[in-house]
């Protein structure tokens, strides 16, 4: 590998690290809706170069998370209740379609792994750790039919809508009862998948996404 290609790969790796760090900042609340994204400050804080961080910021903006304006710092987008309703309506159609197409390709080992994650979340008693474990299961379960979907265009579109999860999970973080209800729904979807009952799994997935979108939209309208 030439020095130039090595340098390009390193820059791409750093940009990906910066992108993941920005997503994590939304999830943890380090970056909140309508916050200004101070690129130089974050680059210093996270020990990431300004250039890869700016690449990651542009990527987040392309996904709709940040708003870019000339001569102004990027701003974290604030989603309205109507935005969330539309996102989740689209997610319901796409995810149910993806699950229908990919379920025969989902290995039993993945379902067993998710079962262990679910058991870990259920057994956790510390409130903060339980919430984190529930969110991990949420992310891993929905990723199941995305990563199993071999059609790149559908996977790409689904990834676009799933990237809104971090800041929306933040809305739910202070409502433990709602998170518990969503966790139970995830368990029911997983159970149907383990039983190879695809029609029931899709029915439960559709209901779960509808309910989540309605709840999140109502909570957002109240803020």
C-alpha cells in the first residue's frame, strides 16, 4: 500500500470515528437539539483533527441531523412531532418490508445473541445500566434485518432513517415506563422470530414502530 493510500485510509477511519462520536454525543445528550456544533472545540476535546470532524459533520448534515448555514456554526436539528410521525410511518413500511425479505437469511446464532442481550437487560437492576442495556437491544434488533438485507439500496435507505434513533432515544430516557413497554415489545418480536413465525413478527414489528412514533411525537409536541 502506498503512502498516499495509507494516508487516505487513515483520514477515512478518523472521519468514521468522528461520525460515531457525534452520534454518541446525541445519544448521551452531550449534544442537544438546537445546540451549536463548535467543531474546533469538539476536535480538541475528543482529540480528533478538525478536518475529519468537519467531514463527519457534513455527513451528519446530509442525514438531516445538523443544519448547515454559511458563516455560521452547524446547529443540531430540532425534530417536530410531525417530522417524527413521518419518519416512523416510513420506517414501518421499510422495516417490515426488509424483515419480510431477509428473515430466511437471519442466522439462529444472531437470534441467540439477541436473546442473551435481552436476558442481560432483564436481569440488570441498576436504572442507568438497565436503560443502556435496553437501548443496546433496541439498536441490535432493528439492525438485524438491515444487516441481513443484501440489497444495498434498501439497506442504505433504512440506515438513513435509523440514524435518527440516538436523539429520539434521548427523548425517551426520562420515561422509564415507556422504555420498559418498548423492551417488552422487542421481546415479543424476538420470540416470534425464534418461532419462525414471520407473519406474527412483522405484525408485532409494525405495531411497535407505530406506537413508538406516536409516543415520541406526542412527547416532542409537549416540549
